[in-house]
C-alpha cells in the first residue's frame, strides 16, 4: 500500500480512523477502489464498510447512467 501525509488544521474534528474510512468511502464512490479494497483500506470487515458507506451517504451500487443503458 502507498502512504500519504496530509496536514489538516488543528480545528479539524475527525479521528484518524474516521478519516481513513471517509477516504476509503469516497475512493469507492469514485470507482477507484472495489468494495473489498475499500474495506481493507478502512481496516473494516466488508459488512462494516457497507454500513459506513451509508453513514457517509455513499451508494453501495455505483453505476453511471451510461452503464445502465
């Protein structure tokens, strides 16, 4: 896995774990990670990652309108 460093303001109010989950969820939403990869990045079981997708308002099913035609 690649490592990244991000500097956030001190006022940023999210735990390290929540940031990892959010980042994984958004990468999944963008189609950059599979469900399994997202869960692995978030260090969660797949079922727990699916629940967190809902928490971050990310759809489990990511099909574009083009894909559905």
